[in-house]
């Protein structure tokens, strides 16, 4: 399991260092060219809400892969990493407004991760033992791991969105 985690981290770092190359791929340029025509490229509320919806859809996709495709979970989740980076690069490339509004757009769109983090802590705070003497230590470990992954995804998303 540790090897898979380290492989995922290395894979993500490789993709992050190559994000300029990803942004210059033909399909990204075609999508961003079509989206720049719309008001989506200058209104940070609309773009932020679309990014929020995209992050929600990416999370739902990862949830479905993890819980409903047991044999393809590892490969499927490894494919979610480039799909997420691809989506975040598209939103970053579409933006034509000021840097200040781009920061606002990124905060609005990535507030999904803050809501999810809040839900994780609320779930743990309201969790009751299944039986008398039940130890909630493993639930606490799950909260810590989920928090690390959520904060990591939000950090990577902000890094990709706010790059120059």
C-alpha cells in the first residue's frame, strides 16, 4: 500500500512538472479556445461555480470507482489524477481576467474541498461507538488520512490554477 501511495505521489509530481506541456496539447487548446468565447472566462463567480461542479464530479467519479469497481479501483483511481490535473489546467487556461479575480475563482471552486473537510470532521464528531467499549481510534486514523488527501488535493488544485 505504501508503494502505491509513493507511486501516486511521484506520478502527481511528474504531471505537475509537465503541466506547461499538458496546457499546450491540442485538445486543451481546442477546449480553452471554445470556452474563452463565453463569459465563463471573465466572470469569476461563474467559473468558480463551474470549477466547484467539476471538483464535485471528479470526487463522485473517484467514489464510484473506489466502491463499485473493486477490481479496477487502483488503475481507475490512478487515472483520476491526470483527469483532475487536466480539468484544472483547462480552467486555468480559460481564465482571461485579472490575477485577483483568478484567485477569487480558485477559492470559490476549491471551496468544495473545504466543505468536504468540514463534513469529515462533523462526521467524526458525531460518530458514536457501535457497542459499549468500542474504540474509535481507527475512525480517527481515517479522519487523518481523509484530511491529508483532501488538503493535498486542494493544494495541488490551487497550485495548478494559480500558476503563472
